[in-house]
């Protein structure tokens, strides 16, 4: 082949490859930085103007934009998107749950790109509205991409954690210059930590009942920057947003905020929800997994606090349990989720699913905002079949093994002795050891001889890039299937019966063909789920003999439950009456009957 021809062909080919590879194709094999995410949202809005609207609900403490993407197909004749029954999808309020942000992005992508090809998605977006907030704690999430990485849950609202009149004066320091903030362990007779006899990489508290005595103190990697005797006691940032909501709020705990919704992000979110009474369901991504654990886990965070309240005073506490009437539905969805997980061959260790946290966003959404709420954590470190700790011993430095001397001898590390035992094994086999920093000696200016090491930040919350796509795709599909289950109000039947003296009996049957009831029992209890209001519109020469012109139906259960309303009306034969039923979370239905 002519050399020039070959060269130009080669150039042409590589150029066209470049052209085809770049546009549009979204991949989910990395975590998107907040600024990339914002650019993505903007590009989606310009690419799909008929389907999207970008809503800015304000800025975080760190002056990052808080975006919500509204997705709804605007069609002639269908109601305006903000007044259709809606679903709110929230992600990454915790800041460390980056995989939640990716799941929200994939959900958006699926809805937008499948609108033209998938009938169910088209129907969903023509009937309903989906609001997606992919990153609700940008200040904290930013830290994953920082030069020095540490797990951060707090926004940038600086607070004085240790009340020394200095703000953010003592944060973490990357002493061994590996770009990660891990731990320091220091031999100290007053310490109450030991390294696990069979797995010296892992630290746990010594159990005096078993004759163990602590030999280590543990600190987060850093210096005593202000020389006040404590280490890293006041790092940058302040409030954990997913503890800053009103339900079961932890007063007097600084990380939870000074009062419920004290933070820019949380108040913006609550205001947005309040302005949208059409939101009927919240689907959330956080470390809380309500499909596998419905408990109010915040409850057990501090058992001592629980014991202080006398039983007769308990009723003053916030509601802590899913309402009995809401339970069967939750159970049904849980079962569907588990079956779907199994079908997708996604192995999730159920026993590690976290329940709902105190002051968390989803606790607020269910108990006070009063809607259906589901949350998934998307991923957990897989627990392989009892990998023996002995197998992984080869990467334990000999020096650490020496430290086992003087401690009770154990054959192998058992799960009940150290529930985290599977993590180093997984890190070793899947991450090729990158999940754990081997304990290495370091000369600390004030603590003296220490060792720096431990789990790398984000290990437990953040799947490795190769594992992102499978789980987020599964969950995006599952969430879309839940959106399709929303209640749907229909008029099933109307009957008119002529009585004597120009009186007519009008009966209308309303039904709900969706797979969720029209309101939650908790929402009715909290007074936040409005009933279905039925209006009877009569003409001047008609009058109501019995029944009321406006009726309220508190709830119609799922799967075709029926509620009947009856009126007796005086009017002339052949005249018409219009009956309309509506609720912000259901939209409206109308029928006209003829008196005859
Ligand atoms: Ca201090
Ligand atoms: Ca301080
Ligand atoms: Ca380090
Ligand atoms: Ca200090």
C-alpha cells in the first residue's frame, strides 16, 4: 500500500474514532466530581429541553450549587409538571456516598435516553414528574477528589467543635505523605485497644472479661496543631447534613447542627419539598437501606439515653416505628427487592444493612412529610465464604506478628471477635491490598514512636470503579419500577337512579389502580397527606337533597380498592352534574353525569 494513502487512512480512522467515542456516551466506571456533575446536568438540560428543567435550590455552606433536575415530558393537554404526581430522588446527603450520586446520574440518563424507546418510561414521564437531586452535600463530596483524602460527612459550615474559641484550628495531617488520612496506633499502657491476635492488621477494643489488656491508643493521623493536647479535634467543616432533619433530632450533638434544619442545604431541601405538595414518594440513596432494614437504627445508637426516659414519658418521644397500616406494603416491596437482587445475582450481606438514622432526611420524609420512602445504600463489601485469616497472613509484616506476644492465643480470627475481619481479606483479594495501609513506624513530634496505617478512607462506602455500574444499573431500574407503582386515581363507575319528585340518586365509585395506597397512614397521622377532595358542580336549578358538595376521601387502598360516594340531587331531567376528585399527590379526575 502506498505509504501516504496508508497514513491518511490511519489518520482518518483515528480521527473518526475520536469523533464517535466522545459525544454523549456516558460511562459509569469512575466517580464524577461535583463540577463535572453540574456540567452534565446542564448539558442534559440543553439536550433534552422538552423533558428537563434544572432547578437551583440554593448554595451549600461552601458556596456550591444545589441542583435538582426535573424530568417530565411536557405535552399538550397534560398537566403542568409541577402539579403532576411526583417522585423525589435524593442522593449523597452524607457526602461519602459517592456511589449514590452515580446511581442518581444513571437514573437520569436512563429516563432521558429511553423516553423515545421504552413505552413504560414514556408513560411515566407523561403522567408523572421525577425530581432528582444527585448531590446534596457537595462540600463533603469534594473531599474524595482532594489531594489528601479523608472521609468527610460535614458541610463547610465551620463550627468550633472543642469550644476553644478557635475555628477549624486542628485538622488532619498526612504525616506519611501517602495522600490518605488513616490512623495512628501508639503503644500506651493506658490504651484500651489491641490488635486482633489472628489478624494483627485489625484493631479492636480489649475485652477485660476475656483477660485481655489494651496496649494501644488510636488516633486519626495528624498533629496537635494548636498544641492544646488533643489531636484533630477541630477539622474543617461542621455539620453532618443527614443528621440535621427534624425527626428524632439529636439535640446538643454538634455534628447534628445547632437546631433541626439549621443548615443551608437542609433548609433548602425542606423548603423545596414543602413547595411541592405533589411529591408522593421519596426514593433515596444513602448508607441507610430500608429494603433490608426497616428499623429506626438511631434508636440504638445510644442505649443509655433510651434508659433515662421513664416508660410513662415515652409517648413524648417522636414516633419510631413504621405505622402498622403501612407495614404490609413495605414488606411487599422488601420482598420484591430481595427477589430482584437474587435474580440479578447481586450478593448483598443483609445483616449489615443499616436502618434509618436519627435526624436523617428519610426519617423526616416518612414520619413528618408523610410520604412513601425507600432508601438503598447500593453496595457493601462482599463477605466471601469465610476466608481464613491465615491465608492472608503473608502480607503482615513480621514486626506486627511480634506484637501478638503476651496476648491470648487464638486459632483463627472469628467473626464474632472482630466483625470487620472480612474487610482485609476482601481488600487483599479484590483490591490487591490497596484497601489497607500497612502499619508502618513513624516518628511523631509529640507522640513519639507511632505506626501509621489502617483502612483507606471511603473503603466501606465506595465500591471500586469496576463494581459501580452493575449495582447502580440494578437500583436505577428498581427505582423506576417503584415509580410505576404510584397510586392512580380513576373513576370506576357512575350510576344515576331516578327517585320520585324530581330527585335523583347519584353514585360514583372511585378506585386506585396503582400499587401503593393513595396516602400513607403515617402521613394521615402527621396531617401532611391531604385527602382526595371530591367536588360536586351543580347548575343553578339543581340542589342538593342529601350528601355534601365537597367530600373528602382519606385513603383508597392499592390494587383496585373502591370508595363509593352518594348524593341525592333535585334537578330537572336531562340536566348535567360534573364531579371532580383531586389531590396534589394524585392529580384530578372528572366525570359528568346526566340526571335521567
Ligand atoms: Ca483546639
Ligand atoms: Ca476549636
Ligand atoms: Ca497518610
Ligand atoms: Ca489540638
